[in-house]
C-alpha cells in the first residue's frame, strides 16, 4: 500500500536538491528513498495498534525522509548555504543540526555537518526505543548522537531509586575489539534529557596512570552497550565506523632534554574537527619509569607525582589553539585541541608550567579565554614540526 503522505514528503525533499548532481550522488539518494519506503512498509499492523509504538513509528516515518535525506546530503557535501538553511527548518534534521552544532560547545563539532555519517540504528526494549542516527569519525575520536524519544536519560536529582528514574542511563560501555574505550557524554536537549552526544576517544579505559592509545583503522565496527534503569536487557549496537574527514599526520622522532625530562612529541594529527598532540616522556636505557620520575625536579610534577607539564600549540602565524576536554597527566597521552581553520605550514608545541591558575567568570560554560593564568614556558622542550 502506497503511503501518499510519505511520497509527497519525498517529492518535497527532492525539490531542495541542486539541478545538477553526479551519477554517484543521484544513485545514493535513490537508494535512500528506497530505504525510507521499506522502513514504512516494515511497520506491522500489530505495531500500529499499540499506542506507544504507533507514536514512535508515526514520528519516525513522517520525518525519516527529511532526516535521512538531509544527513545523506550533508555527508555528501552537496549542500549550498541556501539549501542548508532550508534543511535546518525540517523538524528532525533541524534537531540534528542543533545536536551537532549550536548546542555543542566543542568548536570542531560546531562545524561537523559536512562529515556526519548516517548509521540509522535503533533497538527497542519494552516501551523504549533507542536510536543512534548519526556519527562522526575523524581518525582521532568518534562522536555520535543517541536519542530515546519520549524517555528521560538523566536521573532525577536527589531522587531515590524508583520508577521516577526508570529509563535513565545506568551503565554505558563502548568496545573496540572487545576492549573498553574511554568515553564521555553530555545531554543536548535540556530538561527532556532524551538526547546525548557521546565522545569516544582512541584510548583504552584502564585504571592506571599510563594510558594506552588505539590506532584506529579507516573502517571498523564499534560496539555500544547502554543499560537503562528498570530494564533488564541492555541496548546493544554494533556500529560501522568510517573515517569521513581529511587527515594530516605530522611525526617526529626527536626527543628534547631538560632537567632530566626527555620529552618526545611523537605525532600531531590535524583534522577539520580535531587537532591531537601525542606526548611521550622517555626513559633512558635501562631506566624504569619510577627512576625517571624520581630524577625530575619537584616543580615539574603534580600532586600524584607524575609530570605536570601542559602544552600550547601555535602555527607559523602565531595562532594558538584552545584545548578541548581535560588535560591528562601520565607518561604517555594525547591532548586534543580545537581545529586549525586552515592547514598550517608549521606547528610549534610549547610546554609550560602553570604558575598560578586563572578563574572563569561566573556563569561561564564551555571554553573560555583564560587571561589570568600565569605560565612559565620551557623553551628547551619546544618542538617544531613542518607540514610536508
């Protein structure tokens, strides 16, 4: 049976397209239309008679054309500013723009639209359907948005375990080849708390000071397990992940020496979403990590005894990037910064000690310009890398 309303919406979406599209783009969009029609036809009569399922399925079918078509266009790079503005007005696609951009304080994610990949997976247990519609992988980190329409993923504050918290996130796990990865998430839709943005790092989760990073291939599968309070069965996803951005890697085997610190900036990775710096403190031949740390003056070390140097990164024009996320402290780790607006000719990594902390103004959220922090730079440990 033909869904007239859906066919009409598909035609409306088609009217947004540019006059000229390549054969590949046209083929991809035709496949998308077919997926939407099959999604509509797959809804059984029994499902349509169940109030909760009917509500969700009506929402899904009525917006699938806009959402899938829009994300396909975004990922394909066929969006002019005028078309982008039109797409933002379509209900779910407007929400995707908001989730990935306006409400996210990460500068790289704010400009991620051109690199989003449509995975469009959903799992239903009881009366809750969990969706992972889109993700982004730039070679350094994975970002995905996860939604549960009509369900609150956040626990009510100061509320005892009860039905009031049913449906809230209880456990969250991201696995690569069976090994857990570090992740974080934040709620993206205010009071309803039905959507979260998840960031997955290329670092194994280990309760130790030394981190172990993962060298992701360009394509792989990622397992995401989410347990909700009040539901015995976890929501399990196996997501196909594909790198969707340009990627520039600068490497160096040079080790800088000062005050018994042997510092190697082994790699700088530059994408339109992230700038990532790999930091490594080297031991001398036959020297243990403990012996290396013991030989370093106390002014370079934090409360837990590890080296507490922090880093700025600047290009040849003096443009300095702001850090994204917390700064780790260990013998080997990655630091993430906002992206460069253009690929630099050279980058300089400038280690420093914090002499005195600044303080964010009251009410400040996200990144802020820390003009009050006093830094002591260590020029002997600076590293300059050239972009070939």
